């Protein structure tokens, strides 16, 4: 079974590649298929979820992080949540809502 993780970056900060690589390394996510997304929560998470499904990843978690400018790293906002309970995330909203 392939494991995956969607990392949703909250806020308007541009992606800090070095710090994101550190986050992935120090949380032992290197062995998983990781996708980083941001901007619009539901559409971006939905798109990342679909990409991971196409890669045949079945165990997918989603974590939210925010860049802490004072500390110079990403901080977790909440615990990881499993997305496996959603057979079809499109049931949560219409295609028009997804485009917003």
C-alpha cells in the first residue's frame, strides 16, 4: 500500500523550498508521496487528492502548516487527518464551487 500526504500551506506566503524539505525530512514524510498545495483549501486539496489517487496512493493524510517568519520554518496548525473516508470529495461541493 502506498502512503501519501497532502501538505496544505495556509496564508499567502510564497513556498519556502528549503524549509519545506526540512519539514518533510524531520517528520519522516520522505517515504510517502507528498504534494504541497495552498491558496483555495477545498479545490487545492481535492486536486491533490485526485493526483494521489491517479498515482494509486490509497492511504492519504492531510496536514496544514503555516510559515512562521520569526522562527523561519513551517509550523503545524492541527493534527493530520485521513482523507480515506471520502470516497468522492466532489460530493462536498459542485464543480462551480470548486472553480471559485
